[in-house]
C-alpha cells in the first residue's frame, strides 16, 4: 500500500513539474493577459487539452487514489508534450501500458541494432517485449538451433515446450524458474498487455511446470551470470550472460553470451 501511495505521489510531482515548464504558446494556447501566479500551464488548461475533468486531473497531481486509463494518460502525455523517455516514465509510474506501444511487436527493430549482432564473436540474440527472438547471429543459431532454427521463436515457449531444451540447458529447472521470475519483472513494466496475458495463458495450459512456477509469483531482474549448456556437438559450454536494453529501442533486449572456453560456436 505504501509503495502504491509513493508511486501516486511521484506521478503527481512529475506531472506538476512538466506542466509548470510548459508555456501556453508551447501547447498551442493563446497567451493570457491575466498575470499568472504560477509558471507554465494551469491544471485547468492541461485538463482542457487532454479532454479530461479539471477536478479529476487535479486529483492525479495531488496523488489521490484515482484510476487513470491508458488512453487518458496518453492524452495527458500529448497535452504536456512529453518526450518519448518522459512518456515511458509516466506509464511506468502509473503501472499502465502505453497504447502507442500496442503494435510494437509488429515493428522491426532498428537496423543498426540487428547489424550489431554480427559484430559480436560469440552467441548474441535480440528479444522483443514478448521475448520473441527477432535477430541473432550465426553463433547463436548454432547454439540454439531447435529454437532459432524453428518456426516458434519465443524463448519461453522454447524452454518449456521444446524437449531438447531440457537436454541443452544445464540445471534446466533452476534456469526455468529464474526465467519466469525475470519475465514477470520485465513485463510488469508494460502494465496491462493482452498479448503478454495471452502468452501466459497458453503456456499455463500447455505446460504444467510453467503453470506451477508462474503461480509462485517470484520476481527477479533479468541479469547476467554463468550459463552452462550441454551441446550435442561441442559438449559442455560455459558462458557469461550480458543483457542490455538499447536506449534507441527500449522494448528490445540484446543478450550476449561471452564464452568461458574457446570450444563453443562463434560467429
């Protein structure tokens, strides 16, 4: 409860700070001849621009316990002329998913990001917000051939539904548990997302193990560490995992596996 209250307070403070820095002319409003007691826009002006009730918008700034829909937040973001980074921060504080991101899975990742995969000498791949592989290099395809070489490239579906994953991934159950906890933490930033919810429903119906682990409600940040595999061609392989979230495309994750030994596949 205290965490929720703190988020509402920070959300209100953020909106107020952005409102006060915005001049009426910046928002397309005529300058008023009446002397303004506070800098920037008035709350009533933001509410007008966003098509919202002034009282309701005021309550949000005051940190009251009111529920803002994603579309209402989007109109506030547009009214305040938020940058993409500020907009993402707004939705993260509100724990909602930006409607503008609803078709993010259909957008191709930046070409420079895909090209960077081939520069990495060891296995590297790119995940979208639903943890589908949308780019990888030759070393990654050699290591994860049943995953990246097949029609279903969702990482969770591979780990829980592809039998060969249990043979390839050492300490499979421990890694599977961590993956679910990392996925929950990662996707919680998206707020309400029907695509993610549908993926979870499908996995729970198709894998009893996934269902049991998901219901544990564990949450972990996706982080690096030692990853070991028993490859059918190269034998036991050890890598240090490095996961990056590119600032140019924050809905994607770049995962690199830095080899501990020289026997594994390389690009």
